[in-house]
C-alpha cells in the first residue's frame, strides 16, 4: 500500500507539473495583450510620423525617413506590450528586432499619455536621449504604432527607427 501511494503521488506530481508548464506556455502571449486591457492598436499614424520626423531631420541636415511595414509590426508589438503592462519598458529590444528581421542600426522611442502623434514626437524631441534617436544619422525608415488601454496613461506610443 505504501508503494502504491508513492506511485500515485509521483503521478499526481508529474501531471501537476505538466499542467503548470502548459499554463505557463500559454501565459506568455496572453499576459502581453489581455483583451480587457488593450482596446485598440494601430499603425495608421505612421505616415504622419514619417512626415513630421522627416521635416525635423531635414532641418538638421539629415535624410528624410519613410514608413516600413516590418518596423510598423515591431512598433505595434511593443505598443501593445507596454499598454497591457501599463508602464514603459523596452523589454528585449535586440530580440524583438531579430524576431521581425530588422538588421543594422535601430532604435526605439516609447511614450505614454500623448493624445496625438505630434504630441508624442514633441515629447521625444524634448528628451535628449529620444531626440538622439530621432536624429540618428543611419535612420532611413520608421515604424510607429499606438495602443490604447483602460489604465493610467490610456494611450501608448512606440517608434522604431532603422536603416
């Protein structure tokens, strides 16, 4: 009887472990974008961002930028992640660039609370580190996304610049 209890306990422990691993595997993606936290995300402001950033860069003697669909996807990924978390974090930036096939020079700016693309870019221009990214000489393309959430800041922005 004692040996039978040990076998049952080992099986129960093994099955519990498998269930926990299965749930942990599902939690990763769900935790980034719970349906009740993120109301909407969009890359529709990317063209306006490219226009505004290009004008700023050209005024500083740099090349203009264009919108890139892969950079938009990477930006949307991060906008949704920070909106769901309710706080700004770059997470694994290099890993995300690899995931979306982005090679060469790249940078990312995040913002929260601005209602418009112009407002987000204005904040980045006013911040020395973010402004350096806007004026990165190697930048030729951008991706921009916003995500709206029912939390403290409401609207989250992610800008990815690349070669």
